[in-house]
């Protein structure tokens, strides 16, 4: 049993070492990255001079200055919200529907179309 305990304690020590190394590397990254990004141009290292005969490496462009988007003097037209139709069929085979929307004319037009398609017209009442 002592060999098993010794092997287990060795594995635990290795695991703890890996965990400590991971925490250390993450802490260095978390502290070093913002400090590097916050450094001004005077704290950054100077670029190396170009020697004749050596190929040039691409130079990063200067950071662009972005301005906020221009506000238009004209009001923007809002898109129309579509009419929503919830069609249901009951046990008898008849259809019912719920129509929701903002435009009353579109709601009535869709209701007429649905009635024409799904409600059977009686011969005595139709057309009068």
C-alpha cells in the first residue's frame, strides 16, 4: 500500500505544480497585457532602422480615428410590422384564427381573405 500512496502523492504533486504554473501564467498575462496596451508611444520600443539590402517588413498603419455616426436631419421611416395570424383547426375540422397587428386595414383585409378561404358560404345568404 505504501507504493500506491507514494505514487498517488507524486501524481498530486505534479498536478499541483501544473495548476500553479497555469495560475502564474494567467496572472502574468492579466497584469502585463493591459499595462502594455496602456503604454504611450514614448514607452514603446523604438522601431529598428532599415538596413539596405534586407527585405522590408510590412509596417502597421497608424490607428484610425473614428467619429460618431452623423445624425440625419430627416426622420427615418420605421418598417411596417407584419400582421400575425395564428390559425387553428378544431376537432370538427373547422378553422379559427387570431389576428394581431398595428394596422386595422391590414387586419380586416386578412380576415376577409381567411373567411373567403375557410368559411363555407351558405347559398341563401351569399351575395345579398
